[in-house]
């Protein structure tokens, strides 16, 4: 949507490179089109390189949809994703900062890896409690829990 006859759209598209703006509107009013039009102009004018731009989307699904649209419309290669989520950008920034500091970057865990880590933490906690509290401590319940039944999750002292 780069119809310059729309005064609101033209106001966005003619913003100087150093300007910032907030574009408000209901769904379907052209905010994303205005953003892509502005980016398209900046790239064509040489005021911005494709690798210097990032568009933030609220979810992975929205980022994927917008990445497809932006890729076709802009037709420029980038070293990384042009459209991403805030979480994705934050993860990359933290990773880059850790690398720069000579530290290992963070690593995302799969669901199975998370389950294994949680199981190890729980096993370590149970072992620590047994060592600290003595034999049979894990099966004892306080007076408030005596009538709570067999479900550990419902014990207030757990």
C-alpha cells in the first residue's frame, strides 16, 4: 500500500530518516503496509541497508506471515531475519553480548531436554531433603496435611 494520495500514508512515507513515529489504527487500516512502504523507500534511497532494519511482530506466526510478505515486497537479501519477535531479538542480543564478553551464548532447550533438567533438579532436591531431614522425611506430613489425602500436590507444607 504505497498510494501517496492518502495524506496519512504520505505523512509516514515522507518522515526524515532520523525521525521516529507511532502509527495508530484499527486492524486492516494499513499500518503494516505503511511500515513496509517506509522501509521500501528507505532502502531505495540508500538511507538504510536491509541488514540495519528489523520489524518486530507480536508472535512467531505473525512474524512468519510478515516475513513472507516483506521478503516478496522488498526483494532484498539480509544476513538475518528481517521480521522477528521481541523474544527472538532479545535472545540474539544476549547471545551477542555474551560472545563479546568471551562467554558461552545461551542455548535453547528442546522439550525433552527441559524435562530431563527438571527431573535432575527434582531428584537433587529430594536427595538433599533426605540427607538434611533424615530417613522417612519425604513421607511425613505436618498436622495441616494429615487430612489432605494422598495427593502430594495438595499438601500445604510440601
